[in-house]
């Protein structure tokens, strides 16, 4: 087994996870089979009980494990299926060691960090490295290990000791250490400074680990003189020092590494020349190029709780991006704090209230993601009500689906006190109730977790057609509350459709509002299985409906699924790119509905820059954009045909295509 260890120095947040994922993509393109392990040196058993503000979203795997978001990056970049053992925490290691001690496995020895804890770490790594994650038989060729945190952190010491021992035991030809470090540029002098990296490498060597490759993060391309200086003081060959400068789309990182021949450096260290071929990243490069050159916009309002940190909804944002790229649209996301939509906010902070509603009403589609807790819940209910009553495409995920049911019961069944027992245990009309399989005393790992099967009961529903008219689908779950089965009959009689249920016919998986252009709630989390070029069906439906073109993805021949329930658009997708062909044409219908302006006729929509052109089909002589079907979509040009995009107070707006895969 060949090991590639990715460590980080100087500061946290340098992008070790993206670097590790990109290295995996590069090695895969060389014909190598790759697996990944993420090491998190905290004492938590897993990420399940952590606030999203601590480490971002909690990612859920097929086996029900709640893990760090970097495993989501691995799965999206490498198109693999990982397990709970691919995420190692100090909490897991500690419990493993103590279980052995209680069984008497150490035969009376004094249990110590070295050798017992370090041996447990090594054994875990070596065991998991041999497990395939790509659906094929036999062990992978390369295992990429990402060590979380920053070199020098106290909590990382057992892991650095164990990895130092591992590098010695497997030999230098089987162990490659890539150190991701920071080369800052001081604004005062505009010079790239190497001293932080020198100190970081010194600390790394003091822990018994020697870097083979330096991946240098900087705002600018690394200068050759700086590379020479780093090589001289860090004892790393200059050809093994690579620039990871800022890019507008993280999809460029594998291409950046390829252009600098990083694969050759890794191959030389690990002696892979006999099994590695020249990298082929044409399909990846094509997806990146498509993503970079989209101009017709679709705007989605994500109404959530953790809007100050986009990583809290990372998989949702990635799934939206995958769908928009496949449909040939430039995605713009407005993160709307749901508490700002409430009447109480109008009284306390009218500016935030008006700004939040302006963002919501200016969106082509609305998405309510999962979450927990009572705060701001009335705001989510108002968002669902607005989308339902105004025929705005809507997708509710987990709690978002439950909120949609509550709103339907209040507005259509005329039950003003309808609620979830999570928020009001005394409600007389509990639409959402606690699941019996959950625990009322323990939080960690006690929810309905992992891949579960949902069977379609309404064959002509939008969701069933989006999934290719399959009998069932397997999607990942993370919830402890569900739609109350005792209220199902009354909800159905009032017009709410239960499109899919579980195998027992008791747990409701998908709800729809018939007659609405697109109003779907899913109890599961479809975002966890979205991949570049393999789009989540419900997210694709939301994007298509938000552009007024849902029929384009509901054609019986246009949608197929692979074994992982990913959508592969049949005749509408270029086989080499996964891109939905024909949908990037800027027809007048698309421009009006999505607020886009085509090249030549009205200029293209770009943030902060007026487009060129003389108005054309999209603008009248005064530069005023025609209004589309949905509120706030028409847009208004500056008279030259372009549309400057301005920041809005009260929410976070960004072009998600500038974030990447």
C-alpha cells in the first residue's frame, strides 16, 4: 500500500481537504485506485453533536455515520462511497483502546500513549487503507490521509507520533508527505514571505515527519525565487514545491496540480512509474470550463439558520451548483436568515426584515434546508407559505419538509396551532412527532441515520418522474422527527400528496402539493449523494422549475439512473461532460424567466460590470429589463444592456459557480 499524508501548517483553513481531494482526482486520472482517510484530533466520537459553527456541516454516509464535511469533498471529487472507519477521531481511538483495556487484551500492561494508542492508530489506518471504496474488488493502490488541524497542535501529537512510526515501518518508497502551508503576501511591501513556512517545516521535522512535497497557499502565483528560497531552507527539491494560489473555482485545483506535474513528483517518491499512466482530466476540465462560462442566471433563496457560515450548508450549495451546471445556468444563491422573516423582526429591526423579504421575493426558487431548534421557525413557515401561495418552486429538506407540512396544516386545514412536538410538545395538532426509534436521553448517533429506501406510491408525481419512474430510491437520512402518521389521512384529503414512503408504509419520505409548479419536501437529504456530472434529481428539478423549464427534465427518455440513484440525463447530456445539452441556449423564454441577458443582444450578467450591447430582445430602448413570470427576476440594466449585481443587506449573496465543486 502506498500512503500520501497531507498535513497543514501555519494556520488552519488553508484547504487541506480540497488539496487532498484534488490529489485524489489527479491520481485517479493516472489510472490508480484511491481511498481516503480523514483524521480529526478532537475528543468527540464523531461530528454528530457539533454545531455547524464549529466545523461546518455534518456529512452523513451510507452506513449512517456522521462525519466531517471533508469526507463529503472526498466523495464528490472521487465519486466514491466511504464508511465510518474512513473518519478517525481521537474519541474513537480512545474508546477503542479503553474497550481493549477493559477486556484485558493488554494482559496487565500499563496502557500508554506510546505504544498502545499509537499502535491503535496505525492498525486502524492500515486496515482501512485496504478497503475498496470505488465498488471494485481488491485493495486500492493509494491511500490519502488528511491530518486535521495544524502541525504543532497539542491534540494532534498522538497522531503525528503514529504517522511518524507508520512512515518508518512502510519505508520511504511507500510514504509521501505533502505539507500544505501558507506563503503570505504582506500588503505593505507586496512581497511573498517564506518564514512562516520555514518554521512550520521545522516543527514538522521535530515531530519525526519529513515533507517530500510543499503545497504553498498564497494569494498570488508562487515566484521562482521564493521556491528557491523554500527549497534551500526547507530541504525540499525545488521541483517538489507547488503553487496553490487563489482561484475563482476550486475545480481548477486538480488542473493546477496537473499543470505543475505534481503527479510526477508523487510518482517519483512512491515509485509508481510502473503502474501509473499519464493523467487524463479532459472530462473534469470540460466541467470546469462549462461552470466558468455560464451567464444565464437562476437565483435560489436558501432560507436557513446558519447563514453566516456557508459551510453549514456546503452539500446543499454543491448540489445546487451541480444541478445548475448540468442545466446550463449560472447559479446565484441568497442565504436568507429565517428569523429575519418573522413579524417580531419587523418590529425590532425593520431594515433586516425588509432586506430578507426582498431577497426571498427576488428569488426564482426557494430551498429550506435541514436544521434543529425552535429559533426562527416561524420565519421558515412564512417562507414555505410564500412559495406555496405564489407558485414559486420550492424544495424542503428534512426539517424544511416538516415545516412545509406544518404550514399546509395551518393554512389549508385551518389548524392555527399545528406544530411539531419538537417546538411545542403541548400542541393539540402535532403534525410532526418524535420517532420511536430515537433516544430521548442521548443525542449522538441516535437519529434515523444513513441510507434508507423510499418507495414511490404516486407514480405520476413530479418526484417519481424526476427519479426516472423507479419503484424505489435509496437516499441518506438524518432526523429524529417525522410526519405524524395519525394526521396523514386528513392531510391527504386536504390535498397534500405523500409521493413516497418507507418499506413499512408508515414513514413518509416525500410530500408534494399537486397543481403547484414545483413544491416538494423530502425527509431525506438528497444533497449528500450529488456529484459533479451526476446530479441529484430533486435539485435538478428545483433548478429546472425555477427556470420555468421543468418539462425538460420530466421527459420519459431524458432521465436515467445509475446504481447510486444519481441522475444521468440521457439524450440531454453530453457523455463526456455530464452537461445538459441544449439548455444553455439563451432563448427569450429563458432570459425572461431567469433574469439573464444574452451576449450580443443585451450583454451578459456579470457582478459589478455593465454588459455591452444595445438592449436587444431583453431590454427596451431605455435599458429596462422585461419582467419574467416570477417576482424580481426581470432585472434592470444600466442602459447598456448589463446588470450590475449589488450586495443586499440582511443576507449573503454570492455566485456559487465561483466557489466550485
